[in-house]
């Protein structure tokens, strides 16, 4: 079994290193990851400029591009042997609810959707996690179980892990993404030359975060496992929109 | 009525200018758009560096950030009066099927999802469109109809317009996103200093492009209107995943 | 006579526009300038990525690169007809003393050193100049005089103009570059996510700024004209260094 | 004795690592270097955005900025104890003649000109050097000799080392910078989307490369040592320019 690893924190991030070490017992691991931190990169793909891939000292391949570039490059030409699946992470910082839209970690996983096995995104619920080892063990359990009982290849699963010792995790919970309120206001400041600058503010407070959501599971100490889709069609709106358009004068 | 316009081709793009001119008859228009071309930016949000907004000569506000940064900044602090809706475009180049995942145009629209009216993304089906005027007229029709008969505020619609004179458009078709095959391989080349470079290759061929899809509508000469969602949960997978996890040894 | 104009404030900067308008009476003008503000770019040259040149709406050619890239590209392949000289500016902000090392404006001028006529860098002594017209008239006077009485082609002149109405300028003064004390300390701050950031602080105070220096001339209301060289060899140190090395044990 | 090291190839470059190892026997070493390759960066200084400094795994401090940013930051606020001198390199690739204008390595050294001891830039004459050890030994010899017999603090020396085993080096030669012909034309190409791109071409051929120049010394197998200045005034032109301006009608 061949697993492609990537992330959005950059090829030197500890979460990636720990993940690679843990999974190397189960599969042949190749890491293709961004040269630098790309948090918030979402699915952005570098179309205007070329990208380069270089073998780094730690044996990982580093790319001067986004997480999506990394996986795209790996599976459409860089690697001689196609991997069976892609795993992204382990991210320092949760990817819950609406955050998923902006997440480079989730984007790296979804870019692997054309491979033969499910794609997995892994994130620790802390900006400076103390328990990456818990995340790594979760990764191993999931991969081992996938080896025993495969899931359809178009499955994408978003996994968030409480930053706790493994023994304190309460188990797994399958969840849906919660939703947040609108983000906090941008933070207006002035640079030392007197020009106005803005910093993107914190994510909004949780709005839909009750039982069944990823927010809830994490808060309760569970590993949250959310199935994702890449079909952005809101099928339930098609009829309404048909009616609406039929009444449009033209 | 206040409309916020943005795009991913940059604040000087002709499609944006034509859109602003057309809609200024219907509403109060504010444009907040990237300083430079951000095609492929997806929902990327600038978290590590501050961003700046500047009033440009053409009356638009230009931002040294991504399409998502522009709309985020506009509705969380930059503008004194909150807009009622956001419209992104008119993009030079279609945003169909899986392309939507990578699209800065669609991302700009979805970032407006917290406003009081639907968000709209508009794209012409040509890289160098000759008929932006058709797209602008489509935009006006949609906004006029929204004024007469509102849609729920959480509606996001992705509109693609054939690059044809308005009279030759066959009408509107509500569609679902089609799907593509995997992208063409990256293009490997060597830079003049002898180092290997890669360019992201063309999008994959259409795989699911039959009747009912956006690919099909456009090909037949219709304006394609696809309702989008930002909830990436694949709800239909929740039960299966529950079963699968329950059989996982731990 | 053909003049190539460039700058480091970007192709839309008012100083560049005014300069182009003023000189178009004297010569055939081509503008090749950066897409965006590149202050502080020095002579940096883009070696790792390709650059693009595009004809902008205002008739200028904009380049996604540095000031040095612009002039380099223009005279080594982009333009069909080689210009006779390059003029950079008019910069918003003086380029005096040690600032010249970091200046993209001066770098753009020096990149034109292989052409048939002298290269000129022009800067107003104000961050938001009110009297670009004075700078433009200075530029015209210099070019007219060069047409009447040429200077050697390897001449590079750095011109700084007080931000005053033309009539209040006291005349021209040929100067040497002054020197500054070390820059003020970097400004340490914390971003909204709690990470430490640093902003480059203000330039140092004037240290060598007496009569004969560019600092002095500007302060007294004169247009400062400093001949520059690109030979960075400190010839006066060669003997000393020879002696020093001869005493080195090896 | 405290030495600050930096470079333009990035904090992971082998030339920097070897230099740090070699000099740690002689002095207390601190490394502050760019996060990524900044070749061609010249003296560019980041004025518009903040920069960050982070302690990397290898004990070096990496900065998301240019070589000049690194040294500027280090000596104007980041370090508790001011270093006595700065050494930049060892660069993979020579910095000879006009190349020095564009060199980030030389820029890093010159940014250290306010310290108490000379600044040194070191470069190997090969793009993929086999004999960094020779460069490191040269560095040690120079520093040891500086400790025994100091040079004035405003001395900046640009050292280029043939890529040969140490025993094959013929010795040191104090040189002046040679000069090149104009650079080779930019290389025009088309990207996979059909848009024209340009790559900066190779440096020009040697024009002034005879005895006494750095080009010559290197070619003959000597370590080239060139004293540099940062005063860009061409003092020899001041009289001529005075005469010329006096004849300008106004």
C-alpha cells in the first residue's frame, strides 16, 4: 500500500513528521508538502507560475506551492507510482464547521479524490498541540481499518482530534459540520509608516454546534469524523430555483 | 439596495467594469476587488499578513489580497454600510463542474453568504470573451427578478454564460455541477538555468456532462444556473461511516 | 529620441504618469513598469520565475516583476527598438544618501546603463508630493540639455527635487551622497493571533549631511544632482588589503 | 567574538551550514537567514509587510524575508547582543563583476556595515559546489587574521573561491570587480495556457576581465578578494556635471 502525505503547515511541521513516522509501519510513505506554511490556502492552485519540487534533507519532497499544488503535482506526474490514498496533516489547529472551506489541510485531502482509496484530513484541536501522538495513533487505526475493510474510493473524511493523551479520548463520533456565526470584524491597525492595515479577525462563534456536529464531538472529547463531499451542488434548491426562474420576465 | 461586487481577475478586469456599469442602474454599487489576477485562488484567506485597501482611480477599492479577502474585509469592517448581496465576476472563463472548487470567483460569492440576499457568481464561457454584455444583461435580469421576488439569503448561485450575443442565448437552465476526469498531467519543463519546473496542466475532460449538468446547458447555448451549498458534509455517508467505525478494533 | 520610463511605485503611480506626459513632447516614450508598488526592491532581479508583460489600459506596459526586471526585460528583448536612455520616477519619496542602496527607482535607472545615453533617477522629497509638476519640469530641462549637450553614456544621475512649486526651487546643485546613522530599531509588535512580528523601522538620522551632500542641497531648496557609479570596488582599499593579506599566515 | 551569519540561498543551504560549523571554533555564531532561496534579491528590504523570525530545528533563525531583512532585523532589534561582524554565504555560485549589484549575498554583508568589524561575502565559483570545505577554510583564515590584525570597521570584502580542493588553490589575490557585456537576451516562451512569458537570461560575457579583476583571479585558481564600498557617488564626475549643469538654460 502506498500513501501520499501532505499538509498545509509546511514540510517541516512536526505533525507531518509524526504522521509519516507512524504510518511508515503500515505502508510505503511519500511526502510531498509545501515549502512553507500555507494555512488558509483552501483549494488554491497555482496556474500562473511554474512550481518546483525538491527532495529535502528529511527525505520529504518540498514544493514551492500550495497544498493543492503538492497533491495535484504528485498524482498527475511527479511520482512514478501512483499512491493508493492521500492523507493530509496532522494540522496544528482544528478544521471544524465552516473552517473547512478555507482549510489547506482539507484541500490537500480532497485533491486526492481520484485515487483508489478514501482521502483523510487530520487536525489537532490546538494551535500548539501537545498530543500529536494521539493524532498519529488515530491515523494508524483508520488506515489499518481501511486495509481490513475498504471504503468507497470517493470517500473523503475530515478527522479532528482533541489535544488529549490517547487514553483520554472518548472514542470516535461520526459528525456533520457545524456552522459558525459571521467572522469577527477585521482588525484595523496602522503600520509604522502611517498606512492603514487590516488583519483578518478570528473565526465567528459557533452557531450550529449541538449534538451531531463536529464542534460538539470535539468539545466532549471524541475524535470527530465527518464525511465530506466535493459536489457543491445544493440539489435541494434545484426545484425552487426552477420555479423562480420560470417567473422571471425576459 | 446595495450590492458589493468583487472578482478574481483583478479590479481592472473588463468583466468587472461592465458588470458595475450595468448594475449601477439598479442599485448602489461598491467594488472591492483584488489588486491583481487571482485565478485559482479558491477560498484562500490571508491569515499571516495584513492586507490593505486603497481607492483606485476608477472608483473601485483594490485590495492586496485574494477574492475571499476582499469580500471578507468589505463585510466585516471596511464598509460603513453593509451591502445586501455580493456578486462576483464577470469572470473570463467558465466555472463549471469541479472547477468550482478552485474558483476565486465562486469563493468571492460564497464569502458573501452572511448577507441578506443571495450571492451570485458569474462567468463567461471563454477565456477572452467577446460578449461580456450578454453576461451583464443576465446579471441585471437576475437582480431585477431578485428585487421582485427574493430568494432565501443562504442561496448561492453559480451562473455560467455562453459567449454569445444576448439574442442567441437559448434561455436559462437550472443545473447541477457536472464532474470531470482527473486533470491532465502536469507539464514538465526545464527552466533556462536547467532546473525542472512543472506547470499545472489543463482540467480533465468532462466525465459527467449529460443532460441536467452545467456542462450540458452551456454546450447547448443556455445560461447555466447552479445552486451551490457551502455545507461540505456528505450527509448520505454518515450511516455508512457509523457502521464502518463500529467495526473498527480499538 | 526614444526614452524608456520605469519606476518602483507601479505603473499607475501619478509621478510616472506626469513624467510620461511631460516628456512625450521631447521624445518617443515607452513605459515599462511594475504591476504593483515595489518600494525597497533595490536591484532585485527575478531569476526563479518567469515574468509577464502586458499592455495596460493607460498605454503603459505592466510587468509582474521588480523595477530591475522591467528595464532588464525592456532592453534585452521586449522592445523592438532599443531606447536611447532610461528615466526612472518620479518617485514619491526622496532617495538620498544610503537610501540609494535600497531604492528601486535608482535600480531601474542603473539597469539602463548599457544604453546610449545617461540614465536618470528622479524623486520628490515628500511621501505624498504636491509638486510632481516641478519634478516633471526638471526632467524636461535635463533631457533638453542632454539633447543639446550629451553626456557620456555611462553616466547615471540621481536627482532629488524639493516638493515645492517650480518657481521656489533655488536651482541645481551637484552633490555627493550623504550618509545616515544606523536605521532606527525594528518595531516589534504582536499580530492578532499572538505571534511576534517586526516592521523595518525608519531610516537612520543624517550623519554626513553637510554642505556638498544631497541631504544639504534638498534642505536648502535646491534640486540635488548626484553622479552615481555601479562599480562597487573600493579602489582606495586595494593596497591596504594587499598588505593585510600578505601578512596572513597560511 | 560574535559573528552573525546570513546568506541568500536560505537557512537550509549547505554552504551556510558548513560555514557555521567551521567558524564555531573561532567565535560565537548566530545565524539569521531567509526561509527560502532569495537569489537575485540584491539589497531589497521589506517595507510594506511585517516579517517574522523563528528558531528552526537546526538552531538557525529563519526569517520570511530577504537577506537584507535578515541582517537588518538581527542588528536593529532581534538579537540581545550585537555581533562584531557579519559574514554572508557561502553562496553556491560566484558573485563577480557586475553580478555584485544583484547579489543577495553581498547585500547581506553590506547590511552589516554598521558593526564593529569588516563584513565579508563568500561565494564558490560553481552552481553546485563540490568544495564548500575550501570556502569554509578560507573563511576561517580570514577571520583568524582579522582577530590578529583588525581592519577598519567600514571595510566590506567580497570573496570568491574557485571550486577546487583547498590544496589546489593558488593563494589570495586582491582584485577589482570586472565588468560584463550586457546580459544575454531574455528568453521568450509560451506557458501551457498560451500566454507569453519571459525568463531573465544569462549574465553577459566578460568584457573587462583582464589581470587585476576578480574574473581573472578566479580563472587562474586564486581566491579573489575585492574591497567594496557602499558609497555609490561617482566623485570623479562631480566637476564634469557641474560644468554641464552651468551651461543648462533655465
